[in-house]
C-alpha cells in the first residue's frame, strides 16, 4: 500500500500510520483502491503473465554467473556483458559480488507462457 498509495497515488507520509489515524483522504483513497481490486478479481480483469525469482549469483570479470537456487554450487547460466567505453568503464557484472567474496542475488522475470511451454 505504501508504494501504491504513497508513490503512485500521491499520499504524503507513512500510509499505515495515516490509515491508523483515520486520515480522511488516505482512507477514502484506500477504499477506492480496495473496490477496484475486488471488481478486478470478480470480473477476472487481472491476470498474471509473469513471475520473478531470485537466483544466487556472482561475477567474474565481465561475466555474471547464475547458480541453481536449489543447488547453489551448480552454475546454470553465464552472461557476458560489455564494459562502458568511457570512465568509469563499468559493466553490469560489477554490481554483483565477485566469486569468492560471498553470495549475491539477482532477480529474473519469466513469462508464465514460457513456463507453460517449457512444461509441454
């Protein structure tokens, strides 16, 4: 609710506190959002088409190494990224812990349609 009401719909302050205090504008907006959610659920208007999952990862040079979440010692994918051509010459792999410095995590978005096809 903080993200939806506060960031996207402009409520200023901590949404949970404003709701607990009975702030008129916040309570009114929350009721409208709740009604939209109920209507969307009843009318089957919203359907998830993707999901995300966190994977253990490390970097090695320009490579991002992805490990199996169920067996973190097994490498399942390796992506190589180019470096910037100007200072500071960064690469996406620079934002993930290097091999030997501990485990880091990255999230990937997967289409549920891809999942359905993969199961066939």
